[in-house]
C-alpha cells in the first residue's frame, strides 16, 4: 500500500514538474515573440552586426596599416665580398682562405625633401578619407534600415486596420443576418454583404504578407537569423508638425555630410600628393662605407683599410615631370568633384525637404477633419441602414470611403516617415526623429 502511494506521489511530482517546465518554456517563447524592438535598438543591432559595415571598419584598419608602411625608412644594404683565394705556392694543393681579399660594405639611401613625412601625411589623409567613406556608407545604409523599419510599422498598421475592418464587417453581418431572419432585409442584400467580406479577408492576407516581407528585409540588414514570427518592432507611426527652415537644414548638411567631408579631404590629399611628387623629383644620395682586409697587398700598412663613398644620381632626364603634372591636375579634378558634391548636397536637401513639406500639407487636414468625417459618415449611414433609412448601396459606399480614407492616411504617414528618413540622410544627421 505504501509503495503504491509512493508511486502516485512520484508520478504527481513528475507531472507537476513537467507542467511547470512546459509553462516556463511557453512564457519564455511568448516573451521572445512579443519583445518589440525600438528604433534605437534596431539601429544598435545594425551597427554591431551588419557585415557591410564590418567590412568597412576592416578597410579603415587596413588604411592605418598603410600609414606604417608609408613612414618606414629605406633599409640599409650590407655587402660581403671575398676574392683572390689562391693555391698555396710550392705545395700544389688548395689552402682555404690563403691570400683572400675580404670586403664588408654598408650603404644607405638618404631621402631628402621630407619624402617620408609627406608619404605619411598622404597615408593619413587616406585614412581620414576612409573614415569619412565609412560614415557615408553608414548614412546610406541607415536610410535603408529606416525605410525597412517604417515599412514594418506601416505593414503592422495596415494589418490592424484590415483586422478592425473585418471585425466591424462581421458585426454588420451578424446584425444583418438577424434582420434577414426577421424578414427586415432581402436575401440578395445579405448575399451582397457576405460577398463584401471577401475584400476584407483579402486585405488581411495582403497585409500579413507585406508585414512578413518587411520583417525579412529588416532581418537581412541586421544580419539576424531570428525567425520572422519572433521579430516585432515598435515606434510612433505618426507625424510631427514641425519642420525647421530650409536654410538651417542646408547649413546642417554642409556641416555634417560625410561625403562632402570626404570630397574636401580628397582635395587635401591631392595637394599632399603633389608636394610628394615634387619631392620625389629631387636627388637622393646613397652613402656607403666599407672595410677591406687584403692579405696579398705589398703595402705592409695596407692590409686593412676603410673607405667611404657617396653615389649621387644625375636627374638630367627624369625629374618626375609626369607625376608632378598628374598630381597638379588631380588637385583640379578633386576640386571640381568637391563642387559637384556641394551641388548634390543642396539638391538632396531641397528635394527631401519639399517631399516632407508636401506630406505635411496633406496630413494636416486628414488628422484634423477627414478621419473624423469618414468615421462619422460610416457610422451614421450604418445606423440609418440598419433602421431602414438608407439603402444598401449607400452603406457600401460609406464603408468603401471610410476604408479608402484610412488607407490613404496610413500611406501618407508611411510616405512622411520615409521622406523624413530621406531628409535625415541628406543632412547626415537626424533632423526629424
């Protein structure tokens, strides 16, 4: 009897433990599924995990390694010479090192006119350009990320609207079915109402596909292998009716655009490269010194000698004329590219600013008037239809108008947020949060 009770207690304990374990897994899974990421969290993950950005950081490290190479001094050269080994006289055999002439010499190329310093400065300018290029890469990729984030928020809003419309229509169908059974409406009217439900079901499925597609694009930019169903984002899907003056935005762009800064740094590097080309046209002497041991000399004081020399190339024909001219032209080319980049900055700011302003002009009356009007008209026509004061066609038109106004508003919000991201990208920093 006791053994049977013990077994029952053991079974109950095991079942209780299993239930608690499964419940904890369910709670954890649900928490993972519903944990929504904000824009700041998404941006942080992107900066940590995006492989394109990581490759750019590696490129900057490579550029810094080139600075080490640029500042290295020329290596000295060591030459060891042995000559004159002879067969020992009157012995007929070869005696190693007998009468050998030995020379040890060291030479070093001396670079003049600060060539090494100019190479280092040019490499440092190259690193600065790489850093600005990385910032510009991040600027453009952040726009893609923000666009995907906004698309996900819009898809969520579209899905919620579609579900609300479907739930509303199901309520209409329930009331209409009761009216039909009471003999208040005809069978054809109920059929038309039921057929209209297909549109709302299609809207829900389309919104779910769009939401899944937006999440996939977002995960690709984050280089994240999280299942699509477990990813969720959150943030304000609304507009801010505040826009700074266009002149202020342009000045911010001139101060913050990394591609403009990169163009300026390219001009500076071109000037340094021209200075280096001029320096490379100068003569670099080679200094040499040697020690000689000559056992076969007849001079009793000449067995061991020291010598020095200087080798000066005569730059008669090649004075680096071609590279001097090329680098001088490269300064002009980079200055022209800088002017083009400045013009592009103004163009980008003006275009994005105009789009944001246009969206705001359209959004203001929607929020103040059109949304409330569409809801009021739909509810009024619905009440009137359910009480026999309006036709089915009037009710269907009112519902269609309501749906179109709501979708247009959501599309305008999405367009505004995308245009705001475009304006932020054109400035190089966040102007509109």
